[in-house]
């Protein structure tokens, strides 16, 4: 069993190397589309909760997994991804808050071992997005690396009225795809990208 297979989520099978994540116009609701344009995953941020919570369903609307903040009103912290079919905690999305760079780690929920990392590219772009008027209109770009720092793929923001990201996974032999696609949605919602 490969490392990525160990972290498979029962209700979701992501086999493509590229996905598009789109936010709805009204609130933090997202859908992930495969290369053929089929909806493979939907997620939304629950409103008016002290603890951030994101339920995800598969393309048919069946419960797939849940991402919940470990603490209350947590902007920089841990978010646990739990498989809805088994009830098992699969991975932790760990946010390392910084002014210069957005860094998220995907870690094993049991051992804490780092599986992958998602970093924003460029301190100047990150600063411009946070502090310039209309900075939020600058598309965000992230690089995905494995535990050893090797390139795995990219999450590239697209210029549009609603947030849209193209996720490309060049080598998923050592990283789980589902948490990466979920992380793109969670990062956008948490950081108000």
C-alpha cells in the first residue's frame, strides 16, 4: 500500500491529476471538478460557529468527510479531516500563520508525521494581497511539496469574480489527493482569499 493509499477517504475516489475548485458567489461554498468537468466534491463552511467546520459531500451528495478546527475562533491552527464513513481522523491540516508566507502542512492524524506542505509563492505577492487596496484581486498561487520538500504540484488562483483554483498534481505517489483538494477549499475560506 502506498503512502497516499493509506489516507484514502472511503466515499471519494480522486484519480485525476488536475482539478478545478470554484467558490459560489454568495458564501464559502465550494465545488471541485475533475478534468472532464464532473463535480467530484462539494464543501461549505458552516456559518455562525465558534469552531470552524466544513462538511464535504461527494458528487452524488453523500457525506464524504468533515474538516473541523481543533480550537475555537482559530485562524492559525489545526483542522482535522475525519472520514464520514469510518469516523476515523485521517489527516490534520496545520496552518503556520505568517505575514510573509502562507504555509499549511498535511500531517498524519495519529503520528503527526508531515505528509505534504502547501506554501504560497512569493512574500511580495502575499504582502500585496493582504495590505494593498484591491489586493484580494491578485490571484494566489501555492506550491505543493512532499515531506522531503520535493515538488508535487501547484494550486493556482485564477482571476475571476469568484475564487477559482486550478490544482495540478504532478506526482501523487507520496501524498493523498483528497486532503490537498479539501485544503484548497479550507485555505480559501479561512484566509478569506
